[in-house]
C-alpha cells in the first residue's frame, strides 16, 4: 500500500497539481495549449468549438475526464482569474459570481496572442519531447515560454503533501525584474523589488503589508491583506452610499453581496438601507446604500472586518524545480526561468545555425554549378538516371551528396543569367547569419543581449498598467460601538443585592418610578437615564470590578426584577456591590479614588478600567485587598482632583482630611497606600471627596446607639495623609458612641436606617441642624427596643425622563 501510494503521490505532485518553475504551467494546461497550437487554433485564425479541442487533448495527450480538461481550459480564459488570459473564448465562460460556464458544445475558443509567446519556437527543437500515453505521438515536457509565466499568471493547486498558492504579477514589472537579474545574477530580493513591487491581481483591489510581500519573495511563504477598492458617494437627502468597484482575488461576488445583505437583514449593525449588485458589462459595482446620518466609515470598517470585502492572502510558492517540488522565492523562480531561456535560446540558435549552414553548403554548390553550367548539363545528359547523374557530378566536380541532390533537382527556368546574383546575395546573408548565430553561442553577453531584446519586445507588445494598489502597512480595523449598537436612551437600575436591568423610557414612563421591580429585602443603589453606548461599572466589597456596556444589559420591563449578576459572573457569598458608576466615556483625566475598611487608599485612572476580553464572564481587579478581612468602603469618581480633599471617618469617631493629591495614582491591581493611622480595633466606615471651592459639604453620621449627627466638613481642619485625625464625636466613659455610617447629604436627602430587629427608620436631612465636632447628635431610635443600625442607605430620587442625553 505504501509503495502504491508513494507512486501515486509522485505522479500527482509531478504530473498534475503543481506548476513547472520554467513555464508556470501544469501538465493539463501545457497539453491544452500545445494541442491547440498543433491544430492551428491560434489567435490569427477563427474560433473553434471547445469540444473539438477537448477531444483532441483527451485523445492525444491527456487520458482523463473531459470535465477536468474543459474546466482547466475555461480557467485559462477567465480574465478575473488570470492576469493575462491564455485562451480567448466565445460564449459563457463562467463569472465572478461562481456561475458555471456553458457546456463545451456551446463555447468556442482559440489561443490568445500572448499564448503564442509561450509556444514560440517549439518547432525548433528548443524543448524536450516525450512519447504520449499510447506512444503514437510526442508531447513537450515544457514550453519554451518566452516570458516568466509562473509569476505573471501565478498558480493554485493541491497535491499529496504539497499545495501551492502563487499570486499573479504585472507582466511589465516581471520582465523588468528578469532583465535586471540577467544583468546582475547576484541580485537580492530587495534589488528585484525595486522593479517587482508586489502581486498584481486580475481583480485589482488594494494589497497591504510590504513586510509580508518581502518575506514571501525571500522564503516562498508570507501573508498579506487584500481589500476591496471603495469610495463614498453623497445622495439626496443627506444620505450616503458605499460604492465597491474592485473586490479581492478569488472572492465570489454573489456570496459577498448575500453576506452583506444578511448583515442588514439580521440588524447586526444599524444604518444599512440596501445592498445592490450593479455590475454590468462595463465593470463591477456593488452599492451599499446607507440610512440618513449613518456612520459610513464605521459601517465600511465593519463590513471589511466581517465579510470578504477584505481577506488575507497567504503566499505558498511551491513549484516543480528539476522534477522536485520546492518552496521558492522570486530569485530562484527568475533564476530558473533565465536558465531555461538560456537552454531554449542555445537550442534554437543551434537549430537555426545548422539550418543556415546546410543551406550555405547547398548555395555554394549551386554557385559552383552555375559557373561550370555547360559541363554540368553535359554530365547530367550523359547519365542514365538521377542516381547515376548524382554519382557522376560527385566524381567529376567534387560536389557533396547534398549539393548533387540540389543540382539534379534544379528546375531549368532557374538556370538564367540573373540567378547567380540572387545566389551570391543569399550566400552573403547566410554568412552574416551564421556569424551572428555563432557569436550568440560563443559569447554569453551576446546571449544575454538577445534575451533582453526579446523580453523587451514582449513587454512593449503586451504590458499594461498595474491593477492592484500596494500599501506598505496593514491598516488595523477598529470598529466603533456606535456602528454595532442602535443608540437609545434607557433607564438603568442596579440593586444592593446585585440585580441589574435596563428598561425603555416608554416602560419607565408607563409605570410609577417607585414600582421598580425589586425584592422586599432589596433596595436600589443606582437608577439613571443612560444611552446604550454608555458604560456601567460596579465595584464590589472584595475590590472587584464588574463592567457592562449598557447595550449588553438585559432589556426588561421596569416592573421586572432584573437579571442577577451571578448568572454571568461568580461572586463570593459575602460579596456585595458597594458602588455603581455610569460613564459616558473613559475620560483620560478622570480618576477613581478607592477607600478600604483597613485604612488603605489609592487613585487609579479611569482608562485603566477599559474592559478586556473576558469581562462578560469574569470580574476584574479594581483594588488589591491585602487582608482577607479588608473590604472596599467607597469608590469616588472624579474628573478634577486638583481642588479636592479626602475626608475619612472611622468607627472610633476619628475624622481626617487632607488633599487628594497626596494619594498617588497607581494601576488597577495595586493595593494603594496608608490612608489613616488607625488605632487597634478601629476601622474606616466611610470616605468622600470635598471640593475646596464649595462653601458647604454636609454629612450625616449614624452611631451604633441610634444617634444621628449632621456636620459641615468644609470647616474641618486639613491635616496630612496617614495621620490619626481629629475626633468627630465626644468620647463617653460609659457606652461610648461608635460610628457605623457616614453619608454626604443635601437639604433634600432622605436616609433609611435598617436595624438588627428589621425596623426601618426614615430620616430627612432638612430636619437636622449642623452640629459642631464635639456633638454626639440626637437619638432617632432606642437600641434596646429597635435594635442597632446595620445598614444605612440614601433613598435614591427617581430621575425625570430627559429628552437630552444626561451627562
């Protein structure tokens, strides 16, 4: 089995799927071109039925199925597959939409003009011939190929263990590079790339990535990006449309248009009104009509990234070089081609030289015969037959066999007086030709001159402008969320127990705001009108951050409870949401200030919390807590910390104020610095930022004994970071007060206190006067009857729906 498979593999590698490095053709292509040439089915003659050619190829050279031969023949005629078509075809030869060609009985074909250059001089013993499959005829092992077809038309193929993908190139550029290599056989890839800029696809497009091209040209492997040529057109009514005029090589246009239309139908992005294929016989044109005020640039970027409007092209340049499959760069490709041309030229020149020398010999005999014509005639007349006449001429006048044959075959009318001059002129021309041909064979520089001359002639005759534009860098496609998300104003709510949802403004307005769907034991900690393009950041007691773009929050009715965060992200049993912040954008100057129970503080730039890949299923670290018992107490968002102070309050009744600029700005995973010098057993119960330019910053402090005290922090003395601080309560010897909560208030603020005995006490800030630092406030509950306060929460005012997006 191994032996048989080995033989089969060798056959399909050498004789089927991979092109020859010299003429750039696979065996089936070579046989089709040769068969058409033998039959005289050439560019200067009329078209001939394709079926006749296919039959010829199968019967004489390629004993395989007619469909495989016809498909190969059709591909050679498709101007969107080949940079320079080798066969001209009348009738339906397929399309860029992947339509099949008409059957071979309907189409007609002939060789193209440039094909003649591949087959030129094949009758002058320039290439080796071998017997065909049934030993009744001969076929060439390679074509003379007067231009480097492998690079010009490229190749694709898959065999056993090898595949090839060679892009097409511009004929003029390839010939310029070849001529440069003929003159400088040690030229590098960089030298050749001055002439050969990069691939030139039949379908045009834009090719990005000069490094990928260079790598491929050096090693045979490399990757580039091919994208469509597009432009924007303005329409009436402030609309725009994206017009696509060229698409990447080997992309099926119909499939591409369908995929773009599916994006519109499935509403993956908002803004596409219609996708139309307007291609006709004048050229390709796909139109993506956009809705009014749609982001044209953003939509184009999305289409480039998510459809075949942009594809990556992988070079894998494998060809049969000296009967072996080799991965080759352009230097080896062109060197092999030049070596082939030297052999073709040498064999052609030798053939022409032999022919000229043979004719020269005969002309010399004829001139000699004419000078002694009477004697020659007399000798022939006295001979018995043609054979005897030849023998007598050879014996009498020392003619050679060939000369004697030419003389006896001479017609009488040629024996006129003027013929001697014509023969002498021919002899002179032959002598010049022989001298030139001998020089080509003996002088390598003359051989190089002839090669360059013939290549230049082909360039002049067939070269055309480059179709593919080459750009040095691969442009990174960034897709704005605005393109993917339909902009909408919504109401977002987050509760203490971790339920979140967004509701349409319609649902919010149709209900009473206080009818927010919520559990009896739960309460809202964040309710805000936001846009679907905004961001919600939820900080937990364990120092974690849960990020959600508003458009990804489950859309529910205002009366529904919402989705619990644990459905997507795993939280610890005792982990709660401490603070929720809604952001329009991650401003570069904005920071978050973190305060922990064990007295640590830090500032981190808001941009450090831009979500990474795994945000949907995993919380990220917002602050590193050194002790397992430590907790995040508060997070404050600020866009300007220059005029702000930190104020911290502790359980033992200490308050400390200092400029926030004393707190270093560090990364998301840092633990921060010491915020306050705590006594043993003391802890931070609250912290906030005070604006120095603000005349009044009021807070309400609640103690474990049910006492409430209102205080203005603007008058509080400023000390430094990590100090012990000043007392904000009067220390009692018996049953001293201990702070359990501190909240910032205005006149309208209402507070709910929840006790250990499940009692709720509602307080209004306006009912309390500002006390001094040594006051212990006034009692609002009896701890022995009502229980101790365990939770203090500001009652959130429900927002009024705004037509303008809130800041």
